[in-house]
C-alpha cells in the first residue's frame, strides 16, 4: 500500500464578469495596449466593482461551485484555508467568514499571507493535515480583490492586477497520486520591493498614510522581475531534478501568472515547451493568490489521472516555491 498523500480531488472558481481591458487603461493612464501586451502578456483582467462585495464573496462563490460539483455536504469539511493579501479586514480571518458563508460548520479556518505564493503555501499546509491523518477534507482557497489596493493612476502597477478566486479540495489518497513533493522558500530581506506600507502596526492608518498613498500596493518592477525569474525557475528545476523527472515527464507546468516573460524563462529552464504551460494571464492578469488554482480550473477538463503537474510561484515577501502533483482524477468528473 502506498503512503497516505493529499490529493486534489475537485476544483472550483469564481471570476467577476466586468472586464478591464488594455483599451480601458489607456484612458486612465499614459500606457498602450502594445506596451502592456509585449511587456506582460496581459490583454484584460476581471474587476469586482461592487464595493459591498469583498474577497470573501469571491472565495465563497468558488467554494460553493466546488461543493456543488462534488455534491458535497459542507459540514464534512474539516479545515478552510484562505490565501490572500486582500482579506475583507485585518481580522477576523476571511477564511472564518467564508466557512460560515458556505456552511462549513465543523471546520476551523484561518488565512495565510504569502502574496503570490499564497496558494502554494496554503496547499503545502493543507497537505500536512491530510498526510498526518488529522483531516479528511481540507479546502484550500486562493482569492484576491486586487482592485482594492491598486492605484489606478500608477501605470507601473495598475495594468498588472485583476480580481478572482479559485479553490481546491484536498483528500487522502493511497494509490500513489496527489502532492508528491514540494519546496518552499522565503527571504524577507527585500520585503520593501513589493509591499503595501500603510495600515499595519508599522504605519497605522492616518491622514499621512493616506496622503502618501501607502494603502496601495507598491512594486519595484525590475528587482522583483529579476528575483522572480531566478526564484521561480530555480525552485521548479530543483524540484523536478530531485525527483528524477525531466521535461518529457511533465504534462503541465502551472506557473504563477505575473508576467509572460517570467513564465517563459521558467519553462525554458525546465526544458518544457510552451504548449505544456497553463497560461491565462492574457485574460485575467495577475490575481495574486488565485492565479494557480484559476489555471487548474480552466484546464481541469483536460487533466487525466496520473498526469505530472508542476506548480510554481514567486511573490512578495519574497516568497517562492514549487509543488509536484500526480493528478488524481479524470476531467471534471470529480463526484
Ligand atoms: O506577482 C508577484 C511578483 N511580481 C512580478 O513578478 C512582477 C515583476 N515585474 C515585472 O513583471 C516587470 O518589471 C513590469 C511588467 C512590472 C515592468 O516591466 P519592465 O520591462 O521591467 O519595465 P520597467 O519597469 O523597466 O520600465 C520600462 C519603461 C519605463 O520608462 P522609462 O524610464 O524607460 O522611460 C517605465 O516608466 O516602461 C515605463 N512603463 C510603462 N510604459 C507604458 C512602466 N509601466 C508602463 C506602462 N505603460 N504601463
């Protein structure tokens, strides 16, 4: 009998309907469709305009889709983890609000803050609870309403981000499928390259933080780009090498969707062609913690039991990592 592993057994997702195109952004800031497409690969992103609907709304929608697909009673869920940098509020955790909204009355719930690596870190955390035998069903959600922390007068960041949510159910597997291995890293020495300065205990909200625009995301594009190219490519290559895999063994690379050029470098480093790379940055932009599960949602119907999938991410912190999964089910028939 194979060891007890955690396998993804269902996926759910939610995207707001409103599209913010490059042409729309040309009206807001000094940019062009050509610049955005060639430098990032993005054509449009989704925006949750309704000010009364926050990250928990999108996360709950994604979770409800998953529950419905699996015809699953929410009271069976043991743990809800939400990865986000745009929680509804500092506390309580957005995961608590989501668990209540979906009826996961027997679950405990908490958030993970690891920016663009949030889903990967949450997946690794959830995996441990399944592997240890403590839990049978863990819901891992990546959700961000980035439009609430983006300054739409700053052309260097406003073209990059979008809103969205997606989730995965983790259950035990003893047939050699599921999350096989993962590597996680963080390095806080360059935290200020990608951050939101205001509102925390360092710079509590005040007229000064408002005036300085410290409640918006701040990114120094070039240093983050350089670190992301190296970090994401290295960690994905390390993971496949230490498991004796080659590019030929991998069915799909599922990279965090921040910049097409970073993704391209990662794929080349791993020796895989772009046909094997899940890409939806063109349609959704960078949805932070949601990019990887949104890709899985888009490609779910094509995935087959036994497919080798590598997830890889890099983000604020810095945080970065990669996971190797042997996919556990065919297509969308997860029931
Ligand atoms: O998801 C978490 C991790 N985040 C990332 O991985 C993002 C990493 N960084 C990047 O993807 C890229 O650095 C950006 C897409 C953010 C920027 O691309 P870049 O090729 O690094 O551009 P740059 O920052 O070097 O700027 C080049 C020029 C500058 O003008 P000058 O100084 O050369 O005159 C910018 O002011 O492009 C200008 N620029 C723009 N021009 C038109 C910056 N943003 C824009 C824009 N439209 N939206």
